């Protein structure tokens, strides 16, 4: 079995225009997240890629809402989803499952 992969992701002032390759975390892979007041759409795209879920927004205006998501240590795929869900709750948002998608909605 190969060595586990650890990624560190962070944002800059131009985070809304950056496009990182979409890559799902594999078994044993971890990532450190460091998003400070980043548009929700940027963080959601990253989480969608890392976890392997389809995310949508209802209403679409939520895409620009700033969110902070930080992990002080590397976390695995379930940890990414748990941290993201917790950050959404802090913003009075939640995720609902609808068929093959998860929709981010206001609580």
C-alpha cells in the first residue's frame, strides 16, 4: 500500500478566480484547509471535489457569502465534510440531500 497523501489548501485575495484541479481524497489521504472569509462557492467547490459530492445553492445568492473553514491538523474525507457542515451551521445554513445532489440552504 502506498503512502498517504496530505494536501494543504489555502486561499489568497483572488480566491474567487482560482481553479484548483478537482481531486477526491483517497483512503488514507488527508488535507489541511485554510479558508479565511472566502466566498462560499470557492469553499464548496473544494469540498465537493475532496469529498466527491455534488453541491448546489438555494438561493444562488448564497454563493458569495463569506465563510471561514480552517483545520489545524490534516483531516480525512469524513472530517472535511464534518468541518464544512459545522461552518455552514455557524452561518445559519445547512445541507439537504436531494436525489444525487446536496443543496446548501438557509436554516
